[in-house]
């Protein structure tokens, strides 16, 4: 009896991981069947990177522009990585809405699939997409002439920060989708949050040139935490306490938003 219980308890984590992997694979297959969506998601950030990097390169010479030891392209790249992660993850809840409309989610709820795996799979799917997009953006920046003293470690921290940011806003988007079940509501909330959060950060402009109230607001902005950690790491400061502190804040935000998404999923189950 005791042996059977211990075996069952040991199998639970493996079952959870298996279910998560299978559900993530389902979402990934949908993406790979229509790779145009992944390409389209990269068109806008590449335009930002190449166009803004050239148009505003003289900004790096302005008095008060203290961020970065290189040109504006080196400064802009981490910001574009985080902007891409932010905008993509803000729409993550659309996956749930499509599954609800097609009856897929209700069918999954009647299956033996773990409920926690159903929540985690959407987050992992978004994280994988973010890793691919982040590496492509950094690669294009390198081809365009950017040089990052942080090297591979700095790029690794940048990808990690982008993934954490993705998990924060994917979980929030999932929660909104499950609670409202309306695409229009999800769209409105996504647009209402993403643009202000982007401009209340150093994604495209050094906060040293911004008004004081913007700098104060940025201190509580997850987008700024990710951008600041990535930029500092790319410039060779991956081991600094500021980078570690920003990553810790992002990790804490992931836990909070993950809890919110879990509660929203339970609320949907009860009302389904």
C-alpha cells in the first residue's frame, strides 16, 4: 500500500511534464503549419531595429544620453527584443478564446489531461516563440554592425529576461481571456497596457532624457526591468546586482501572474 502510494506520488511530476509537453507540441504544430505568423511577428521589430537604429543614431550623442558605451543600435536592440516579447505575449489569450469557440477546451476538460499542464502549455508555447524571435533580432543587429561586449552571456541574459517578460504578460492575457471570454475585451486591454508600458521604459529612449515622473513610473514597470537587465548584460555587466535584482523582480511577477492565470482557469472550469 505504502509502496503503491509512493510510486503514484513520484509519477505525478512526470505525468505533469508529459501532459505539458504534449499540449505544447499541439500549439507548436499549429504555429509551424502557418510559419507566416512567426515571420509577420518579426517584420515590425526588424523595421524598428533597422529604421529607428539609423534615423535616431545621433540621439546617442545628446547630452544626458548615458546608457550604453556603443551607438544607438546597441542601445535599441534590447528594447526591441522586449517590445517584441511584450506585444506577442499580450495576445496569448487568443489561443484560449479560439479553443473555447471551437469547443476544444471543454473537450480537454473532460479528458484526463492535468489542469495545471493546460495552463503551463500556453505559457511554454509563448516562451519558445520568444526565444526564437529574440535570437533572430539579436542576430540581425549583429549583421547590421552592432557589437555587444557582454557576448554570449549577455545574450543569454537577454533571452532569459525576454522569456520572463513573456510569461508575465502571457499569464495576464490568459487570465483576461478566461474571465471575459471576449476577443474585443482582450484586444482593448492589450492595447491599453502595452503601449503605455513600452513608452514608460527605456526601450527606445534613455530615461536620463525623460521627465522625472517617467523615471519614477519606470521603476515599477516590468518592461523596464527586462530592458534594463538585458541592456546591462549586453554591455558586459551580467554579474551586476542590478541585473540580478531586475531578473528577481521579473521572476516574482511571473509567480503572481501565474497564480492569477490559475485562479482564472479554475473560475472558467466552475462556470463551464
